[in-house]
C-alpha cells in the first residue's frame, strides 16, 4: 500500500540519505520510491525528474553548509568552532559535496563559513589582505585535512606499514618518536593541535604591539 501524504522535504531528506550512504549512482527514482513507500509518479510530482532531484539536493547541501555558526567567547574560540563544524559537515556528506563541486557551486557553498571567519578576523584586529589570508589559511587547513583523511581511509593496506618502517635509527635514535610514528594517527587530536597552532599564529598579527605580518608573495 502506497502513501498518500508526502512532502518535498521528505523526498529530499531520503534522497540525501541514499546518496550519503551509497553515492549518486544508487539514487534511482524507483529505489527512492521504495524507500519512501510511495509511487514513482508521486516523486515526480514533488521534485520533477532525476536531474531536477539532483539539482535540488545540491541546493539543499549548499543551504546546510550555510548553517555553520561560530560559538565561543573569544575570536580564537569562535574561529576554531567554525573550522571544526566545517570539517564535520564536509566529512558527513562527501558524496553530496562532490555533487556541489561538479556543478560549480563550491565557492558559493563556502561563502557563509568564510563570512563568519571574516567577522572574527575583524574582531581580532585583522583587516584587509592580512584578514583575507587568515580566512583562506583556516579554510585550506580544514579542506586539506579532510582530503588527506579521506585519502588515508580509502588507501589500500600498506606494505610495509608505518609500524614496520619506523624504528629508532629511522627516527634519529629517538625511540619515543619511533613508537609514536609507528602507532595509528590520532586524527582528532592532530586536527585540534594543528588548528589551534594555525589560529594562534594568525591572530597574533592582530594583537596590539605586534609588528604587521608581511603578506605572502608580491605586493599588489
């Protein structure tokens, strides 16, 4: 027995769940109808054909990425909170993010997070090119880290492994270092440590009495 009541948001939420779990190729109108317990014609009525559905999913993803808001009492804490939320959002929906990228909407998707970071950079005393570079540094730190995480997670088993490669001589006769590098990477701790260091360094340029940081590259 098929359902009689259905909303567009229900269709999109279920479609997003299928894409996140199995990728865009798994999203067929028939499978979506089965998941929703409705007829295929009902889905067409609410969201149009499959291409229209994919477009709507991309727009929905862009809106969700715009819901990242800073929390904390200081610019440092709020910038870190935006970076953490951005990493979580990217990791939760890689297939949907890839669809956004394929449709040329990546920059639009990142704009709300960038705007939030700009406000915190201004509050911390950074302006102009220094603020712009700081915003991009945080964004690139997050996106680059997520890409490395994804690559490591999808890579085949390594032979030799890190544990087999690192010994005391390899580590400069530092047994503690060798043991640490041979152990699995604690990605959460590593991200937190790197992020804290990056943000602290960037904001130091905006502190009173701190010499102005020279921009990277040729002056415009």
